């Protein structure tokens, strides 16, 4: 069952790598001409094509590219002809670091708020939280980011507005620097997870065994914590994992706002410079991370809920 | 219609007022705006005054004027893209549901793969290849977004396609196209209308994000996402100019979401 789902993901990754590869293939004109510009002589174009191995047939090149990718060799950047792998590894680690920090803040807060909202549902507290989270979902990421910058770094000057970190910084200093971008992401993710938690718990609260527990005279908090929460775990875990997948991708805009040296920023830069090896490699890495986090989400909810194991994918 | 409006909850009314306000700005842009869209009229980042209601932007254009024209460009683009994504998604979804068989299999697999790919990344890659221009942007975003519409349209149409009246139409000898137009579409409309609102929000935010990354509408044309980008530097000097276009984006999305919430409520009540 899980194997089948994993197999589907692996096939998807392959198809996507193919799409990414073909995408650059069908580029109007030729990569060599695009990069070298109009003034390039035919000889330079030919030499450049040989360097990029553009003179080989596409199928051979695809296999060679994929093989090199698996071995961690992503080719050289067109912009500065440094190996792409070198730039990407550090930046990808940064992106994961930012995403992990955000999720570490978001999950406890969101689950707690979700439980509280379900406990006091239809009160003022619940409605206020619902309204706030709904608006956070509607806001563009950069709006929240600039509001946070406006408050925390301009008005009170507590946190830096640019999250530029480097390898020599200690973990504490790094965390301090990335607090604002992490908070931006947290606020959005929290909103999603919290709504899902609330809905899942309210759903479970309608079942017969909860009524039974209530009739036994158990306290509401105990009912929610011990009876309702474990049974609503499956959708909650699922939404958390889906949000992790969102985070890895959603960081792109936040990284640009805070000039954070992550993979998203690299991708946006490469897109505007039309630096294709970088675009291909970082796009594929994003896609793989995204697909496997979604796979993880499905597997986790299968483990948490035995009923799902019986249904066909 | 009016009866329905009168029954609307306060939140939906707020939402409608927000949408109508923005639409008025967008439609009557040339009448409302005090200056021309791309004309430099003052100093860089001037403060609020009776001359410049919201101050000026990074090269001295009137921000209020840019906001008003930006409403027009941003909303028109998002609306057009949503409409296109919707037609594509509904067409393929209905086709899959009414024809079935291998066509449905192929369509579903293709859309599954498109959905497995993170939209923003996919869009960035495609735009890096074909170049960022308005038609490319519209087509790319519309195709990527139609995957979500397809899912819903197919699911809704599948439920309807097994009803007796569709069966009856088939026995009468009506073709697939006739059934799609006369049986599936009218019956699938309520959930689809709510979905249109949701998709609009999503596309609107998405295009704003792309513009913010510099890949959407190109300057000097005013659009809200791009205006945030252009003025982003101001925030570190304690000037809140970029918050206005960003806030406007948030304002409209919240408005649409409030109305959509109400629609979803109605649609779910109809099912009971």
C-alpha cells in the first residue's frame, strides 16, 4: 500500500524531471544563442554548444543530465560558471532551516489554538480566532512581511529587516536574524493548521463515544485531550505535512522580501538572468522536496488512521 | 435575487461593500485619478498632503493615481486569467465525466502530474523559458490553475451524470456536448460559482506574487504587486508606502473570501 504510493511519487518525479528537461529543450531559438547574444560569431556558438554538450541528441543528454543530477553534479552556472551544486547545497540548507524553524513555532501554537477554539466554539473567542486566521490566509505573504518589518524593525528596532546569514554565525545569532521571516511564514501556516485542527476536533466531537464520555461526567478538557484529539490526529498530521510542503515552496517570496540567502531567492535570480542550469537544478530540488513531503503526509495519515489503509489509492 | 441579498449575513455584506468599492475605483479609474498613470508629478516619497493623498512613489509619481490604475490592471488581469482557467477546467472536467473511459484516464493523469508540481516553482520555470509577458503569464497561470477547477468540475459532474434525467437525455439520443451544456452545467452551477470566487482569490494573489517577484506586469504600467516591489526599499526608512498596494491586495482578497464563505454556505444548504 505504502509502497504503491511511493512508487507513484517516484514516477511523478521522473516525469517532472523530463518536463523540466524538455522545457529548456523547446526554448525558442537556442540556449547558446540566447546566452551569448546576437553578436556572437558562429564559432563561439558552436564551441559553447559543445561545452554544454548541446550537439548530442536530446535522449542521450537527458540520461546524462539525470545521471549527473543523482550524483550531485548539477553542471556549471551560465552566469558565473561556478558549479551549481556548490551554490545550491548551502542555500537549500538555509531554506530548510527557515522552514523548520517556522514549523517548529507554528505546530504547537496552531494545535493549541485549534483545540481551544473547538472547546469554546461559537463563543467570542472562537469567532475572533476564526476571523483573524481567515484574514491571514487571504493576505499576500509580502503584506504580512512588510507589516512585521514596519513594526519590529522600523518602529521598535528590535529585529533586523534583512535576514542575511552566513556560515560563520552561531545558531543563536542565526535564529535571531531569521525570526521575522520565520514569523511571517508561521502566521500563515498557523492559520491553516489551526482551522483544520478545529474542524477535525469538532467533527469528532459529534460522535457517539464523545457523548458517552460526556454522560460519564468527564471534564470537557479531558474529553478533548484524551478522547477527541487522538481520533482527529490523522487529518491534523496530514495538514501539518501538507503545510511543510507549502513552506518549502512558500519561502520563495519571503526569502525575496528579507533578502535571505535561500534556494528560492537563487531560483528567482536565475529566472531573471535566464541561468538555465541553476533553474533546472533548483526547480527539480523544489519539486522533489514538495512531492516527497506530500508523500510523507499521505503515509503518516495512513499510519494514524487504519481505515485509510483499506481504501485504494 | 434581492431577497437573497437581504438575507445575507453581515460578513458577506462587508465583503460585497469591499468588492464594490474596489470595482468602482477600477472602472472609473481615469475619472477618479487626479494625475496621469505614469507621470512624474512630485518629489520622491513625498508625505501625505492635499496635493498627493497618499504621497508619491519611488520616482515621484502620485501613489493614489497609481493605486487607482493599479486596481484596474491587476483586477482585469486576474479576472481574465480566472475566467480562462475556469473555462478550461470546466470543459475538461465535464468532458471527463460525460465521455469517461480512456479520455478520463488520460486527462486525470495529466492533471495529477501538473498538480504534483508546486505551482509557483512551475510558473517561474515556464516564465524563465518563454519569457515574462502578459499573454504568457495569463496562459501559464490559467493552465496551472485549471487543474484545481478540473478536479471539482469532474467530481460534481460525475454525481450528476448518473442521475435519471441525464440517462433520459442519453436515451433520447442527445450528444455529449448537448448534455454538458443543458444538463451538467446548470446543475453544477452553485458549487462552481463559489469555486470561481476561491480561484479568483488564488489567481489574484498568485499574479500579485509574480509581479512582486518582477515577473508579472512590467513597469511603468501600474499594478499592486509590482508597486510593492518598486517601493519595497522605503520601509527601511520608516516610510509606509509599500503597505498601501499590499494592503489593497489583502483588502480585496478578504472581501472576496467573505462573500465566497457565504456562497459556500448556501451551496452546502442546497445539497441537504
